[in-house]
C-alpha cells in the first residue's frame, strides 16, 4: 500500500515534527496549514531534501468546504489518503468565563473538536484496510490541567480541578 498521510497543523511544532518523521518513514505527506505558507513550504522542502515526497495545502480544517478540498487535492496529488494525523488545535489566554465571547468559544470548539470530526469523516471515504487515524491531544486532556485552565474567578469561589 502506498502510504499517504495528511497532518493537520503541520507548518510548525508537533505537526511539523510529525510530518518530517512520517516523510522519513516513506509516507507521502500533505503538510496542512492555515496561514503559515512559508513555514509549510519549508517543512515540505526538508522532507524532500531527506528523500521524501510532500506537498503543502492551505485549508482551515474547521470549515467543511476546506476539509473536502484538502482531501480531494491530496488524493489528486499524492493518491488516496491512508493515514490522518489530527494535530491542529488552538488555545487562548486564560480569562474569566464572564469575559468569554461566543465567537472565541466557537473558534475553540470548531478548531479543536469539529475539525477532528470533519477530517475523520473525509478520511474514511478514502481509507482502506491497514489505514489509521491518530488524534493528537495535550496532556491536559488526561489531567484536566489542574489549577492551570480554571478561570481565576472560579478558583476564588472554591472550585478546583479534580
């Protein structure tokens, strides 16, 4: 099987490291990015210099039409997607619940949750036996990030993470 992977949020950080590692292991890699085109092109170049094959595709994976296009363009340029690494995520500076806007809340939910759903849905349309999906998360998903992501207002009212 020709291994083709999309790594979301692959222009920097863990996504970039993952894309480079998979490229070195024989995967054809789609380096997904939202705004960091130059950084994504650099990751593609690093993969290719090391002997791998990669492309960069801009897509906001929180938007359904972008996700559909991302998977279609990857299929056209690299072949059917066999692997997916859902890596993209956003986190904003802590603030009090009363100060959160609905736009900010929706941005976090759409980026961190809806994008995973959208990408998985599109991936399974192309995947075959032996394919895999990896969803990357932070250690905070296991620990709840005690006393770290709890707004100060709730802490002062006596609320603590379990």
